[in-house]
C-alpha cells in the first residue's frame, strides 16, 4: 500500500492536476490518534484517575515535575473532556488529549512542552489536521507541527519545521487546525504539538488527528480562508473617514481579491506552489484591510502632542496608570509598571499617554507616558507586564477594532495574540497580556481613548463616539419596507442624511476656526434623536394599540409545553403577591381577560412600548429586576419594553428598556411565574410569541409630563427637592444620580412619572 501511495504522489508532483478529495491515510501511519486516547495508566496527580499519561507511540518532551507535590505538567489524557465539533460529544469518546497550564495544580509556566509521534511517509503532498475538543482557551500558545527527524522544533524555531500553525487558526464548523507539507522523497518525520505558557490559566484539548494524502494541489486552506473573507461585512469592517472605520478602497480591494480567488479555485488546475501563492495574496489583502483601520487617536510628533486617558470596557472603568507593581508571590517588583486605577484624574501625568509613529521599518506606534516623555512603554511578555524602563527596547503597538465603535484592542506589532488586558480582579490590579480571540469577548481587551481637551478647544469626543455607533448601523441591519421587522424608508433616509452631516462636521475639526461647542452639541442631540426614531420605527410582529384601535394578544413562550402570560396572584408558602405576571402551562381552554395584553408605543424619548393587561388598561405592566417582579405595582416606576427579533421564527425577546433585563418563564418552579433572565435566544423561556385575540376598541392617552431639571457643577438636580431622578446615558445604561457626570447627553426621568427629558452635561 505504501509503495502504491509513493507512485501516486510522485506522479501527482510532475504535472498540473485538479484538486481531488483527500485520502485519509491516518491509520496507516499513526496510532492512538483519536479520543478516547489510550494511556499508560500512570496518574499525573497522585490519587486522581482523571489525568493520565499518553500511551505509546506518543513521546513527550519538556514535561515539568513539581518537586513538592510530585504533580507532572505534560500533554496528557483528560477523562472529563469530550470531542466538541461543533457540539459536545454524547460521551462515548470521553478522554481527549489535553494540556491544562495553571489549572488543577498544573504549572502555568513552561517552555516547549511537546508531544509527538515519529513516522516515515512516502513522497507526496499531505495535510495534517487536529480537531478541537471541549476546551480551547489556550489555543493561541499551542502549535500543530510537522518536522523532519525524530522530534519537533521549539516554538522559537518553528521556521525550521516542514509546517506549523497556531491552534487558534481553527474555524467552525469543523474546528480543524490544518498544516500542509510536501515530501520529495520518502522521509522520516515527526508530527505533534508544542506549547509555551507564562503564568497562564488556560486549556487546549484535541479530539483527533488526521493525515490526508492529496493527489494534486491542496485547495483546502485557501477555500477555508476564502469562506472567512466572504463572511466579513461592514459591521466588522465599517466604512468611513473617522476613528474605528476602514477606507472604502481597502474594502473594495478585498472584494476584488475574493472574486479573483473564486475564479482561481473554480478553474481547479494549478500546482501546489500556485495555490500557496494565491493563498498568500488573499491573506495579504486581508492583513492590509486590517492594517488600514483609521486610528482611534491623533498621532503626536515633535511639534504637537495630544494626550489621552486609556480605559477598558468593564463596567467599572479601569484606567492606564504608571505605578508600582509587586507580584502576588513577591518575586518581582517594578516601580514604573503599567498598572490600573478606577479613579479618573486627567490632571495627573501618570494617567496621560500619547502615541507616536514608531520609526521604520516598524508599522506600529510607541506609547509614551506624560510622566517621562522620553521613554516609550515596553512589553515584557515573559513577566506578563508592561513597563516604563530603559532596560528594554520600546514596543511598537498596533490596534484592532472590536464589536463596538468606541473600543479597540492593542497588541504588540505583528502578533495579535499579545493583546493588552486589564487584570482587574488581581491584587494589585495590573495590565498584562491575554488573547481571547480577536479581542472581542473580553472587556479587559477592549480599550477606549479619551482625549484631553484643552481649555477653549471644541470637544468632539462624544460626537465621534456617536458617529462610530451610527456607522455600524448598516442597511443590512436595518432593512427598509413595510413587512414585519423592517423600517420605514423615510426614517432610514433621514438617519443617513443626519449621519452624513455629522461626519461632515467632524471633518472640520482641524479647520480654523473650529466648529463651536454649541454646534457640536446640537449635532449630538440631532443624531441621537434620529437614531432613536429609526430604532423605534421598526415594524413589529404585532400591532401596537392606538387611541382609536386596540389589539389584544396572548403571549406564550417557546418551550415544548407552552407557558402563557397571566395577570394574577402569585402564592408561595409564605406570601401572596397580587397583580403579578404568573404562568399557565399549556394552552388555556378559555381565554379570559387575565390572559390578554396589548402594547402601546411610548412617546419620545423612549424607543419601547408600554404593555397593559385587559384587567387594567390604565396602569401598565412594570418591572424591577432587583426584586424579580413583573406586574402592576404603583410603587415601581412605569416601565417601557423593547422587542428584539429572536432567531426563533415569529418569536421575540422582551427586555426592560434602559436596563436590558429579559423576561423569562420559570416553568420548572412551583408555582410557575415570569421574571427576568438574560438567556437570549438560547433559552426558550426568553422567546415570546404574540397570538392575536378577538380585537376590541379602547382608548389610552399617554401624556408626557414636563420635567424641570437643571445642571449644577455637572450634576443633574430637580427643581423639586422631593423628586427622585432616574438618569440614563445615551447607551441606555442607568447611571447614579447625585454625582458629577462625564460630558454627554443624558435621559432623565422622575420616579412615578411617565415623562422624560434630554439633558446635555458639559
């Protein structure tokens, strides 16, 4: 069989050939290559059968033994982990090949920990694949490797391998890491994995390995990259001229390259060298688009300096600061490290930073502290800390967009896996490195640049932030029309016109004279109102009642046994609460008034709706997530509700406006009731369907009351001392009253009243 494969591989390397389906030859050359992986029966942690040593022919190098406990850190088999591609295996194949640095007593620091098998392969084109298992958090520091000889290289020497790839290159739905290599003659090679970690708490686990023999050129990698590129949209890559957007010409260049690569693949006849070259062209075009991000800051130089506070996206903002850092183990101490503070003080030099283009050939930027302007920040990835020191060379940093228009990840030039992250829960809190995957799902990897605006200078910060949000509101996300969930064309056209005017105003920032602060503030208000009106104009999947027509509905969840809303008394073993939303399991035989509800569009500035029970069409349903109450209660302020289209057809996620808390059915409780749970579309109890009942006629009149408030020393106060204010920022998040606020627009309500007003704080 090996001789036959050799002949086929040599013949394929001598001519152009169409890409063929790969031939799985794993069983001919590898052993113990799939879960459940065989073990020697030896435990890595004494007395625990969960973690066991890999059986032959796997060989390991770089294992670490803790002399105190005898614990062995090594690639091993974990009998609590299962294959996961794309869903977790049922359990028959439990026992995956795993590395768990920093957890369960294993060491979190080691270099070049390896596991590999050595085999002989005939000449030919091959791909070597590893498929993910249940955990994948450590995928950025582990590599799949193919190399000539009886071992695999260290991480620093992977350039000498036949091929290698980080595990974080795996993509859904198959979750394969793939490397390709070509052998001109029969060759002794080693196939396996290598990883290095520093102070990590991570995990990477593997379900199986596969060797495929390829007759002709291998198109698999370029097809995967093409699929990834075609999935990009203008939410991930918003087009514009301000911070956080991308130039139109770079986006167009990617679309042209996609068309070119599609034609290349469709032709299907090329050498492996031509396929590899076309792959690199597409990869380069994607990289050039990434690098064209319009920077979220103004670049400083020898003549001009613009200073910024830099803060993360956690609920409790954490700011860059130069200060002292001592590790928890007491082994390292730095007096000029990049640490964190939740206290914002832009009068302090240790909280202000500027960014300067690094000299060629670097493509990135140096970050300087105002404390010592001559020395740029330097990354110490070994110690997991950033320093202000003259003992390390300055680090060039690059920047990537995240899922918000305000926040960006910061990473060492050329290596997205080295992203700055705020370690808020550590003592002391500090800034180190962490890679959660493109920096999008960890708020400590998402950084905002807050410009220090000098006296007399117009502050464009809030307008830029709002425009960044508006640019991500694309025509794909806001389809126009008269159908369910579409938006009126006139509202979309108005929004686009105002967004264009706002962009034009920002582009005058560097003109002399600048636009006035009043012009900028008025544009913020106009754009925010336009955004609110567009969002509120969405055609829902139900009819809103008006003062001339009323539409009653039953509401049921998406569970197998439908649960219906009912206004009634919730009785527990200790208490009875009247007028609360409770549940009826299964469709009721008789539809009574207690099961019927209507929705009424709330007046501005609200985007949501009031919900009324037919038992009481004067007092709307309200909610308080703190006490998990939804119902009618005159001690709780009137609530408005937002309806988000679910992934389940004809169902909606209902959430409390300004807070985001989602309504969920607690079907498994006794008695069953309705409260809050932020489970999204993944939880059937969060998915609600409106079913029309026989319509009747009713009149409801919602009056917006006048609210008399004023701003004193950046604090919003009411003219009536007894009023309790509820204040929300422009993102809909509630903020504390009775304190100084940042500059921006706020929506103010008075508890117990239905009115609201917009307030600008400067």
